[in-house]
C-alpha cells in the first residue's frame, strides 16, 4: 500500500512517515500519529496532521482498503 503523489515535500514526508509506521490511517480515513512519536516542533511537526482526513478518490471503489489499513495499524502497534 502506498500513498501516491510526491508533488510536494509534505506528501513525501507523510508517505515516509506512513511507510515507517510513524503515522497510520483509521477506519474513518483520518491520520493517526503514533503515541510514542516525540514531536520536537509542534508548530510545524507531524502532529499538525493528527485527526485530519486524507483526500480520497471520487469513486469509493478506489478508496484505500480498510483491511489493509487495519493490518498496518496492527503491524506498528496502534
């Protein structure tokens, strides 16, 4: 599972954070930040994205798989 669109630095940062388990996505397609993550720059850090909804495709058939998102959360201890 991959987050697509590396058009800007924030997308790239979120993609890497997701792949490494620093963030996950819940069943409502909102961003979770791992509870053990220390954010040393709260004004600009990754916690700014916590509980924000991700942008979804127009067609629901292309939404990220809830099963795969759940597996990702389990894998990284959410």
